[in-house]
């Protein structure tokens, strides 16, 4: 994942989260992330109204309906996949379970309240984790520290390219 700030390499877990990985790779393979960018940052200082604090950066096609957005996918919980929201975990953003489609986030530090039975969402279903950053966390942290207003970056960070690399 090439960004304005640098390269973020992500390892995916299709054997553990097949639906979520297939969704992400469909976006990549069909060039649906051509307008993708990181636009939201959550850190300890910008979530005053939240009792449960998290630290993530969020990106994708954005909050508004986008012509390249695919239909939502079935929610794979962390109890089903065994993938916890640890430092560097990549996961699907969502509102209700079964509404995730194009939006992703990357955890900064361990975020157990994003797992199944976590306290961040009232439904307790957590988020669908599907991989982890294997290099480039320094760029994730740089993005999180950029100027923002109300968690929205003042200047988004473009995802220039996402390329699939198959390691054998």
C-alpha cells in the first residue's frame, strides 16, 4: 500500500478471515481503491466524548457513497477468525454488523475493545480484523499525528497504489 508518506506492507489472513480478505482483494484486483485515502485519525486526545478510547487511522473511499463501492459483506468476528486487534492489525470499519464494504482501519497499539465483546461498539460484535502491517508502521504513526479537526485529517493522505504481492 503506497501512500503519500511511504509504503505500508500488509500481510492478509485468507485462511482465517476468508470473506473479509476476499472483499479487500476484490477492491484491489478491480482497482476500486483508485480514489482511496486515509482521512480519519483517532488518538487519545481527540475522542473526549468516548468512554472507551482507541487509536487507529481509517481510510478507504470515504463516508459518502462512492461509485466504486461494493455491497456490504457478512461480518466475521474475532471469535470466528482468532485475529485480535493488536498493534498493526488491519480491519474493516463498519456501523452495524454486516455493513462493512470499502472502509479499513489500522490499529496503533493493542485495541482489545475492538474485538468481539469489546466495549467500543454497543452491539459487542467488534470489527472484522483480516491482517496486519508487517512494515511501515512508522508511516501509520505519522498519519495519526497529522493535523486534524474532529478526527478528520485537514489534508488526507492519498493511497497512491495498492498492489498484491504473493509470497511463496
